[in-house]
C-alpha cells in the first residue's frame, strides 16, 4: 500500500501498519479493558440493585448523571494535562511532565471537592434538579450522602491514571481497576443484601461498596507505581514547581477544553433534566441505557486515549509527518471499533435489558434507545476521536468551538422544545441529542486533512513546525502559507 504526499513530490514509503497497530494495541487495549471493567462494575451495580425495583434503578441512573456532570467538570483538566504530558513525554522533559501533573491534580481535586460537598451536604437539591418524582428522589438522596465520599478518591485515581497513560504506563491503572471492580462486586453482594452477617443496606450498600472500591483503586495505583519506582508520581516537590508563566501557558491551552467540557456538561445536564420528566418506566429504561452507553464509550475511550498519546507524543518529539499520518488512520480505525462494539451489544441486548429489571414498557423503551444510539454513536465517536487528537496536538479551539456552538444553537433548542414544549415521545427527544453530529463530522474531516491542528508546545515540535507547514501548505502571493486538503489534489 502506498500513498501520495499531500504537499510533497513523489510517493511516500508505505505506511508501517504492523508497528502502528502494535503500538496502538499496547496502549489502547489495557485502557479499554480498564474502562470496560469500570463500566461493567456499574452495569453489575444496576443489575444487583434491580431486584429492589425500577425506582431504585432509576434513582441510581440519575445519581450517575450527577457523577457525569462532575466528569465534565474535571475532564477538561484531564484533556489539558494529557496535551502537555504526552508532548513532554515525547521530548523527554521530566520537569514538564511533573509540573503539568501537579497543576492538573490541583484543578481536578478542586472540582471533586465541589461535587463531593454537594452530594454529602445537599443531596436533596441534586435529586430535585434531576427529577420531579419524590419516590426516586428519596432513594437517590440515600445513595448520594455516602457515595459523595468516593468522589474525592475517584478523581484522584483518574488524575494518577492520566499521568500513567500519558507516559505509556497503562498496565498499572488496568490492574488497579481489576482490584477495584472485584472489591465493588464482592461488597455489593455483602452490603446490599446483608450477607456474611452485614446488615442489608439496599441502595446505601451499593454506595458504601463503591466508596470502598475507590479506596482500593487509589492504594493499588500507589503500591504498584512504588514497586516499579515510577518517578513522576512521587516527586511531589516537582508537582508544585510552578511559575506564573507555567500557569499562564497551561490555562491558555486548557481554557478552550475547559469551556468545552463544562458547557457541554451543563448542556447534557439540561438534556437529562428534560428526559427525567418522563414516566418512571422510561426513566428506568434511560438509566439502563446510560449504563450500556457507558460500556460502549468506556471501551472506545481506550482507543481515543491511545490516539491522543500516539499522536501527541510524535508532535512533542517533532515527528509531525508521522503524527499527521497516524491521525488520519486512527479516525477511521476507531470508528470501525465503535461499530463492532455496537453490534456486539445489540447481539446480547435482550438478556442485558431483562437482566437489569426491564420488562414491558420499560423494556420496549430500552430497545428503542439502543437502536437510536447504535446508529448515532459511530458518527459521534468519530467526532470525539478527532477532537481528542486535535487537543493532544495542541489545537484545543477548533473542536471546542464547533461542539459548543452546535450544542447551544441546535441541540439544546431542539431537545427543550420537543421535550418541554411539544411533549413529544422520549425517542424523538433522544434523536434531537444527535442532530448536529453529521454536520460536525464533515467540518472536522476538513480540519483533519488541513493539518492546521498540529500546534506543538515543546521546543522540538516547534522547531519542526516550519518544515511541516512548508510541506503541507501552499504559498499565497506575498509569501504567506495556505492550508489545503488532499481531496481533489
């Protein structure tokens, strides 16, 4: 297989598929397995709570949506941290890695403190926001008061995992997830139904098990990192060796990502508030659907993280042509992966839905939700992988602007109008959630082939940038560079 240079003369060497796929698998598979374990634990939580009734399932699902809002609050810092860590890893700048982790950790723990305090001290306010069903609110309040303590530990483990992933130490977070998930499953069995002499705590037992599992996750990461003498996690002094210039550079790059995650998180909260006004049966179906959606996203996120690392590392090392060629292939490869995951879930959707206590109207709703998502997710994840790749390469603006603009100009007006004003069926409301994805995909593809998203933060990358621009650009009259795509060339 050969391909033409977009702006070069003659033909490139064949793309090294074997080594590329090997590198991708080495990073993506452990991350995907870790995410699958975490999401599978969430699914098993739902299945173990299911015998308590559809109200408990619905309450657990709405509490998960609050956790997702917290995720949106800190994920911008994860994305920003990965941008710097992966590029500094490529250029072997240890001080940059430690400093970037320290800033990221501080910001993430601030978010955890806000959401943890809300869950512990104001759970009624949280549940009242997500649903108007009093019975569901009361169950959710019991859960949040306990699981709020887990938020601090979950965010800490996510910060450590992002550092380890960004430096290609992906096995430690995976092993920690195995220990955490095993703990969660066992303690669910003990605390929810009162085995081994423990009291039967119901939904509170699920929250307690989740909190204990978070403790195990953090301790396992520290233990394994210490055993291999992993340097970056324990150099605490280096984590806080900031200057005003370092903070300015970090937040300048991270600000668009933060705006993206926070504004999209708020938009998704409004969508969930709209869907939370459906019937109890539909709320239960949505809770199960979100769990299965998380399973697919968790699997896909492994490949998305790998793409960010593989491309960002090359950008940081000054290997800009390699980064460009990798990015183009990763988009389509990862879209194929998500399609395969969708088909696997659909093949076993009946036992999945019935195993999580859906029947009758709630089961039919679950089937419709999965059908809609199965079609939309391939395009949606294509947009996700491109945006993550751009961020890791230094361009945090383009995908952010597109997502925010379309969310607030197209998606939210359609969702709120169809849900609150027109009172249309839940399936129509869900369809409106994905109405912008095809348009954004086309725009993201144009940007991908332009190469404009390669914007290094390391000295090696910056030194290689003029040559890359000259190769992938076309001079204007007056000597300026113009980007163009390979389409039609």
